């Protein structure tokens, strides 16, 4: 039998270890998983919300994890999704690929710090911190770290491209040993240095005003005085022969992020012999239901299935 003083010591030590584990992130969330019915946009699934991905997180440094309700017991392919909002707003519920959960993918929808309070590169640093955390806990979640897909829409599409392509950029907090199997870019900027030219070419007054407004908030200076920062934040800059397969979706009538931005990336990837697919959605503006029609969903599912079937197709070293 343990003496009373010794039992007190043991309880104290256990309590200290528990607190230490919590702060190290071993106990990643105290929230219980919520079950979603088959009628939900995710199909039959479970979701654990607001999992922090860093110590002492701000209210925005967390993610929601959706797991498909039916699994074969093997580690799951998974998508790290980044919401849009012009880098100044947005919520994790803005995940444009909810339907992929019903196709057997786990979905980690992340939040991140926004401008103007936190300027670039805080956004991509948060994305990398979240990615590093999720990969480190992949086994705990039942995820396959070798079947990582990164995706996002609008500003999130831009950040998804940065997260997927700039895997050696130290200032972003990237871990070069992590490379996605594929990237999904839904109407995100690919080349910020040419953003104004592309907007002016299609006389997109709404997009010009928006870019002139949010650009300084994101970069900390007017866009016409920020060439170096625009270059640092341009995903196309980071293309190389090992870049991951990328699916690019743009709307033909997008007046916020011109479709030619996606074409820039498509052409640059083609020139390097990199697997990619560019889909121009007829009549679509910036986001909207035309990006989630059964036809578009089928093309997204097919693209990912093709990449998963050929894990060497992304030219990783």
C-alpha cells in the first residue's frame, strides 16, 4: 500500500505531466467529435472543431477535422483546406470541397491570422504551422501523411499554392520534407506581380478597387511600391521540376481574380512538364454554385483519384 505522503507526491507528479502534455499538444483537443448525418454536405461523417495547432493560439489559429463515417480501417488520404476572404476575413466553414469527405477523404479546414492586424507572411506561416502540426499527429487522426492534398479557394487558393509550392521557403516556416501529393487551386491568385495588369486588361473595376484596398493591408505598403513583397507572395515564383500536380479552377467571368491568373500557372507548369489541369468554368464569376455542379465535382474527384493511383506522378525526389 502506498503511504499517504507518497500518494500525494504521485498525484502531483501526474498532474504536472498532464499539464505538460497539454501544452506540448499531445492532447490536441478537449472537444468531442460531433456526428454528422448522411444528409449533411459532408455525408455521414464526424467533425472535431477548433483544434489548436500552436501553443498559446490566437482565436484564429485552429482547424476543424472532418472524418468520413465509413472507412476501411486504413490511414486516410486527407485535404488541408484554406478558406478565402481576401486575406482580411473568412471562416473555416468556407470549405468548397465538402463533398470529398463522402468520397473517403479526411478534411482539415484551417483558420489563420488575417490582415491588416497581421500582415504577410503571417498567413502562410500559420498555414505551415497548421500543416506541420497535422502531419505530426497524422497517426493520431488516422491520416496517411503520404496522401496529403492541399487546397483552397480565392485568397485560400493563393495560400494553398504557396503552401504546396514554396516547400523550401524558410521565411514561411516550411518543412521541406513535407510535399503534397496534389494541390487544388480554386480561383486563387498565382502571380501577384501581374495582378493589376491582368485586372486592367479586362477592365475589372471591382477587382482593381479590391486589390488596391486589400493589397496594402496585406503587404503593409501600396501595391505599386511592393514589387519585392508581391514577388515573395507569388506562388508561380516557386515552381520547380519537383512541384506537385495541380488542379486549377477559374471562372470565365471572374472580375476579382482574372482567369488568366490560372492560365499563367497552367502554362508555366506545362513548360516544366509538370502534371496539371486547368478548368475554365463557363459563365462563372468569383466562387458560386457553378464551381460545385456534379460535373465539376466529378472532375475534381477524377483528378485526385488519378494522382492517388500514381503516387510517383508528382515528381518528388
